């Protein structure tokens, strides 16, 4: 007697790996207009970048962090970080350990990150909850969200079991110091200008 076939679920979710994403990209499935991230095995299409978002990323890269960390670290802007096996987000700004090959032979991993920053307007909840959990799980010690909606910097630190145990909300008039560079003091107003 043949077994009855199991009913198929109404919705099927396909989980992808970083290697799957790289193969899809090599096959030309994504054009330059498609910004996608691999988050917990799911392909997420990102919203278009607004002028405010782009401008704040440029300010962080060129004015706020560039001159201060250039001799000690590398800056990476909107490039992927591999969180294998099922994650390859593209943070807005990462301050990375120096490598002589400038990461030309492999993507950045969590162990390379000294500071990770997301600039959030429409993505605030996503950056705080979804990406925050992923970055905490990966052990990224210093994660900042530049909250353009409320003119704040959210500083998340001390990752434990997939969440950050230290969360500070900073506003104009406050200062922040990257964990990896405690001698660098940055005005929140300079970031949010």
C-alpha cells in the first residue's frame, strides 16, 4: 500500500547560503539597480538610498571617521560582510582591521570589524531588530545606528546570545568614542549635522 503524499505548505521559504548568493550574482541574476542582502538565508531587496542617507554615509566616511582612523584602520562603505553560512549584509560603514591586500582575496568577516555603522531612515526597525540580532550573534562588539528619524545615535555593545546588553541613545550635545579607539572623541552633532 502506497503512503499518501504529504500536503505541500501554502508558502514555501527557500533558504540560501552565501555560496548560493555568490553563484546567483555570477550568473547575472542581479543588476546594479538591485541592492540585495542575504539575511538569515533570505534575500532581502533593499530600499533605494535617499539623499539624506547617502550624505550621512559620505560624512561618516570622509569627515567623521576618515581622518581619525585612516592610519590605524580601513574604512569600508556599503560593502558586504560574510556571516556564514546564511548571511551577507551590506552595512553602510565598517571600520576594519588593516590588511595588506585591502580585502581583495576574501570578504570581510565579523572578526575583521572594529566598528559597524548603519544609517537608518526608513530602515530603523530593521537595522535595530533584525540586523542588530545578526550582528550581536556574530560577536560584533561596537554597532552604531545613525537614526535620522529621531536625530539620535544608538550605540549597541556587549553582544550576548544574539542581543546587545548595552544600549545607549545619544543626542546632539553628547559625544561617542569607538571601543577600538577610546582616544577618539566624536560629537554626535558632527555625525548628525
